[in-house]
C-alpha cells in the first residue's frame, strides 16, 4: 500500500505541475509586461512611473469586481467537467462571455470616474495628470481582459495550456516593441496603448483555441475549418456563475483596494516614496503572479475532484498545491534579501529612488510566504465552491489588521513607506492563516458546498 500511495502521490504532483507551470508562466508573463512598462517609464520620467503605479491600482481596483464575477467560472466549469457534464461546461463559458461584456462595460464607466480619488488624496498635480491619461486609455482594455479570463478558465479546466503560454510570450514581444516605439513620444499614454493592444490580441488567440477544442458541433462532426459554436446559456447558468463569482469579486476588490489605498498613501507621502512603492509592488506582483498560477491550477484540480464526488482527493490536491507554493515563494524571498539593489535598478537609475526601494523590498521578502499561501488557498477554496471564505479572510486580514497597522506605523510612528509595508505584511499573514484553516476545516467535514 505504501508503494501504491507513493505512485499516486507522484502522479498527483506531476498532474499539478503540468497544469500549474504553464498557468504560472502565463501570469508571470502578464506581470512581465507591467515590469517592462514600468522600466521604460522609469527611464522616461519618475513622475510617469509614479503615475502609472497610481493609475494601475485605481484601474484594477474597479476591474477586480468584473474579474471576480467572471472567475465564478473557476468553480462551475471544473466541477462540471469533473462530473462529466461537458455540454454544461460549454454553456457556462457562453454565460461567462456574456457576463464579461456586460460587467466590463460597467467597469469602464466606473474606472473613468476614479481620478476624483487623486484630488481627494492630494496627489501632486504632475502625477495626477499623467495618472488620468493612463487610466482613460487603459479603460479601453477592460472588456478584452475579462473575455480572456473567461476563455482562460475554460481552457485551463480542459488542461489546455499551450495557447495561454504562446499568447503571453508573443504578447510580451509585442508589448516591448510598442513600448520602445510609443513611450518616448507619448509617455504614460504610450505604455497604456501598448498594454491595451496586447489585451485585444490575446482574446483572439484564446477564442480561436476554444473553438478548436471541440471537434464536434451540436449536430455532428464539423467540416474542415468550421468552428464549433457555443450553446446558448440560460439564466440559471448566469446565476450559478454569480453565486460563486460574487464573493470572489468582493474578495478581489478588498485585496486590490488595500494595495490601491497603500499606493495612494505613498503618493501622498511624496513622489520619491510613490516611485519606490511602485517598484517594490511591481516586483512583489511578479512573484505573486507565480502563485496565482498555482492557485488557478489548484482551483481546477480541487474542482474536478469535487465534481467527481471525491472530497478526500480534493483535500490532497489543495495541500499539495500549498506545499509547492511555499517552496516557490521561499526562493523569491531569498532573492529579495540577497539582491534588492540590483532588482530596483531594473526600473530606474536614480540612486535616491533605489535607496528608498531597498527597505521596502526587504519587508516584501517577509510576506512572500503568506502572500503566496493566501493566493493558493483562495484558489483551492474556489475549487471547493467556498468563495465566501476568501472574502471574509481578506476583510479581516487587510482591513481589521493590516490597514490600522499601516496607518499607525506610516504616520503616527513616522516610519513612512516602510511602516506602510509592514502593515501590508501583517494583513497578508492573517489572511493566509484564515484561508488555510478554512480549507482544512471544509475538506475535513466532507461538505465542500
């Protein structure tokens, strides 16, 4: 039995890695685009770098609502596939695409109103002006982004990851080329145009991959070159997605908003702290993106086990994903401690900005483990269908614990940006502990729903 269990464990580890590595690479590729944008802007102008950081956080704070709603697919599609209900999975995709368009248009309108926050927060005029430009252009990419999330969920649930990797590799090349052409003459607008262009391109790649996935149409085999249409979704399909996606939307909004608040606070502290904060946050986002990929794989693996009615298998798959994620984030933490200066120099040659960024990177090293753990645990909980727990965990960790500590250390203790980041670290740690405990408890009871 011991040898048999070892073989099963090895097979599970291989299956997780085969899915997680491409998804992590995809997420890493998306963050790399942001890194290239920031590197170009940092050499163009420190004000532009700070403005893009502020604008990106305000943009994603709103977009995260739509993202979370569409991510309800991460629960319903894997569970449908795990239960062998493939037509149902295709209906869910159709419903998710409809939802992406409707919610995306609403998010666009809200995003275009977010610059009012800059005035209320007293952000410097030059930073606020560039941030407005960046936000208005990037708003055009919200619908394509949400469409790509829906397609990604369907492809990943089928363990089809090659199109995701190809799209992000090509996207990075296109983004770098457009940055080289557009940032010098256009500044933040050039970087925003580059990103939106890539978002549109990726949708077409994903859409073609989904259409090629099913060789048969609803009435029989398709002719060569003919695309398989998606079946029309029902109101019940939309309700099922929103049932799980609603809490995820709240969770992502809470999580993204706390970093958006931190970015606005850093901008209020001055251009130098804002630029340093942007560098540290961008580097942390790169490492975090890897565990987001692992979390997405955990959602699929746990969800298919639940769809097949095997809660014990779901538990093993979730724990395995957490172990893998901890190893990855420990490696990133060591990197942040070992070479913080060279990492900061990727973004800027300004000695003052580098000096301000190094302490933040040292603090960021502290929360690599908790940041990765909470991301993967959230993915595993999405697979279970327990998405409310991710919302509750983020509210407790970030707002009841993290934000008060950030404000107290940043202003009352006069620690500035380092105090801000210590509070973020505390919030992530509490969130991670809550979500892991929740996953263990729900899989122990055998009642994932």
